[in-house]
C-alpha cells in the first residue's frame, strides 16, 4: 500500500515525527498541540481524527487521536508504524479503576494489557491474551515521571471490547484471575501491532472512574490530572 493511507491524509512521511503521542480523543490531540507545542502543523484530519506535529523543548513530536477501541487504534497505529516510519507510540488515555489502591486521577503506567480480544490472534497469529509494552519506553517514562515529581503506579490493565454490558461481575474476574487493576479499551491492540512490526509502544492512563469507589470529580481536577500524564509523555519525547 502506498501513502497516503486510507485513514491518514498525509503524503509526506517527514511531516510525522518518530514519536507520536496518542490520546483517544482527537480534540485532546489538538489541545496538546495548542497548549504545549510550537511550530505546529496539522498533517491529517481524515474522519476528524486530527494529527499534529510541532516542537517541544526544541524536539519534534507528533500527537494524533486514536479513536476509541481496539479496531480504531489498531488501524491508526498500524498505518503510522508501517507506512509513515513512526518508531514510538505512547498512548495517553483514561481508565476505570478495578482496585481501591488506584484512586481517581492517579496516573498509571501500563506494565501489561490483558484482553479477551481476538485482535492479536487474527492479525498476527499471537495466541497470548497478554501483550506487553516496550521495556525501554517504560523505563524512560518512569524516569520522566520521577524528574517531574509526578507519582506513577505501574499496573497490569484490562483492554476490553465492551463498555456497556449486562454481565456486571466480569470485571471482578479480570481483577482476581489476571491481576488487572484498571480497564481501558486500546492498549492490547497497540502493543500487538508494535510487537508484529518491530516498533515500540507504551501507555499512560489517568484514572477517570472507579468500579469500587465512585467519586465525584470537578472539571478542573480532571484537567490537572490529564496535564500530569501529558507532561510525562512530552518529557520522554523531548529527551
Ligand atoms: N476508560 C475510562 N473508563 C473506562 C471504563 N470504565 N471502561 C472502559 N474504558 C474506560
């Protein structure tokens, strides 16, 4: 397949940096570009999935939405890695906590993604239901968080295909059987793509809701906690 790809309207790979931060929400990608980057260009807006490249601390970095769920991040991350020469993708997303030790607004570094999804098997023949991030990126993210003084909890998470379901106890099985501390919907496919293509991936998550301790949060609190996650990812990307 040639570029531009079906889902990224960019004809020049040099417009996309080697490291891409991927929030789920394309408007969050725009927010990061507007707030943190200089010399910004928009390299794609197909289906309103916005992608930007700019500079942070003098280093080029891209930020692009992934959309929600494994099929969506599967498409975008595959095209970035395989057709645009991207080497590192750091997902920055939100997650629901399965454990009292993970409170709303905590920042999580994903150590492994467990899933019922068949994505990795169908795409690449991988039979494992657990996919791992890059150790090298996780080490750098841990160091970046320490430098910024932002607490980071490393945890295994559940990558789910289901947001609305009738089985209200399924999450408990994922917590006890697989030690999943939180749930999101993308990392398993991202990590599988990186493994298959010889690239690097990692994921930072902000806890946005809890299955065990529902809390009421303000917009300001949410914004601050999302900034912490973005700052860690940007710190890594600029070094
Ligand atoms: N992302 C944030 N909260 C979530 C939840 N409860 N389930 C799946 N993904 C999420």
